[in-house]
C-alpha cells in the first residue's frame, strides 16, 4: 500500500509510484479530506463566562458516608 497526501495547485496532477508497482494493476482513489481547525485553548474568562449561568451550590458542609451508601440491607 502506498499513501501520499498532496495539495494540488492545478487540476492536473502527476504522481510517482514505487518501482515495485510497475507492471501491476494499481487503483488510484482521490478523497478530499476535511480540514480541521485547531482547537482554541479556553481561557479562564471563557470558562467563567460559560459556567456563570448555572446556579452555584455550597458543598462545604456536605458529608458522604461510603458505608451508608453501600448498605443495601
């Protein structure tokens, strides 16, 4: 298998194949790949703005008892 990524400058493209492909049946498939934009790194201000619309809950006095939570009797 031979893969090569190119960005054509014109409608006509010439490719060079490995010597081992000479005389063999070769299939050429062209696929346009979707360009992914790099992800923007979220700043602290972006995060605060996104989550400021959700209500805040005071969890400072919350206590979790694992034994009570796992007591199924």
